[in-house]
C-alpha cells in the first residue's frame, strides 16, 4: 500500500492525505561552497547566453547570504567539500534524494544524472552521506535517469513523495523510489522545458498549500495537485522565470526563503502566514538554479 505510484486521479481511489503517516522535518541543511561554480555549457534554457558570464565575487556573496538566511530560519548549515572541475556541484539537491524510512533509518538514494559532467558529482555525495550515517541505496537499473531532490520532493510533514519527470528524471524510477523509502509517490509530468526539474515549478509551502507554475504540467498532473492540496497558489510567468519563484525553500512550514523580485509570490506567501526572507541568487539563476536546489535538507 505504501509503495504505490499514483499516476492519475483515478489511481487515488481510497487515498487520503490525512491517512498518510507523518514524516519528521529535516533538522539541518547541506550546502556546497561555490569555489568551482561556473556556467560552462548549456544544460537548460536558463544557461543560454550565460557561458563564462558568472561574477565569481558576487556569486560567493550571494551564497554566503543564502547560508545566513537558512541559519536565521533556525537550520544549521553544514558543508560538503567542493571538488575542482565540478562546476554544478553547488546545486547540491540534485545528486541524491534523502529521507527517513518508517523505521526512522536515514536513507540516501543515489541519483543517475542525465549529463555526464554532473554524473561525476554523485560519488562525493555518496561519501558524505555515508559519513553521516545514511544507508546508501543504488538504483537497480543503472540506465534509468534520476536527478534526486531536483525532481523528488517530500510532501511537508507527510510520508508522501511528489515525483517529477519529463526532462531529467524518468518515470520508471519512481517504483524504486517508493520502495526505497516505503512511501507512496505521486507522479507529475513536466511539459515545458524551461521548467526542467520539479523544483522549478512546484513548491510545497505547508501540508495544505503548494505554489506552482501551472503550465509546466500536463493536465493529469495538474488534476493530481488540485485533488491533494486544498490550497494551490500560482506564480505568474515573469516571477516563475525571472525570479525562479517556485524554487523557494520553506523551512518548517514557517519561513520561506525566496529570490527577490517576486512581489506577488512574496505577498501570497505572507498571506499564508509565512515569514518571507528575500535573497539574491542572480548568479545562480544564470545556471538554472536558485534557493531550493542550492541546498539539501538533511536529517
Ligand atoms: N546547471 C544545473 C543543471 O542544469 C542547474 C541545476 C539546478 N537545479 C535545480 N534543481 N533546478 O543541471
């Protein structure tokens, strides 16, 4: 029952969010210092026109400010050592997907990334999570693609996983994700290549509320979101693209850390009772990433 993959609303017969067992909140945040961060090629539409254009000094300041924002939201931040030559390693949400299983064992499922340059990041994260007492799980099918917490997102406080696919991760992987965490997965299909990871267009705020960019999804996926979340807020195209507003990170259902310049999303979050901390991640948006994917929530 708990290992089900839900693909459309008719699969949801008998499903109720209330009946999903609870999941503990993450206790800390992992970040990777931007020592080797750069834009060297074009892996997503955000990167076009930005090869070689990163302002390294500004990128360091923005990273330091983001770290301070997580700390002020009450989460200690730990580091993984940056590896020379791995310019995207700063986006440390993509190499693995982590959580606790129903017996409270910490699990780290290793990703299998689409681009060969990023595949080389995974071993560093495997070693780090192993050193922190996580049980490492490898996908059985070494050919299937999976980009970790870029596409797999825990429902706040619940043993339920939202699984994006379409551009980076492949849908077949989610049977194994469900098995690894003994938790059901709701599949969401991404159809707009600018929103290539689920975390670019889907941001759970509380157990009841989510922020989305609707046209990133196909119709069946939108129906699933509307069926499960009682409150669905939407971001407009300008804020979703220019400010990557759906790539915000919400800490403990209380504080939202958001790229500056997304005035409507910021207002909606405040009306939901969230404290909003605005940061500037402009140097990272050049690579297609912002707040959510520059950190990994850990246990
Ligand atoms: N340049 C990176 C890539 O294309 C950015 C990843 C950002 N991560 C995210 N989850 N949005 O892979």
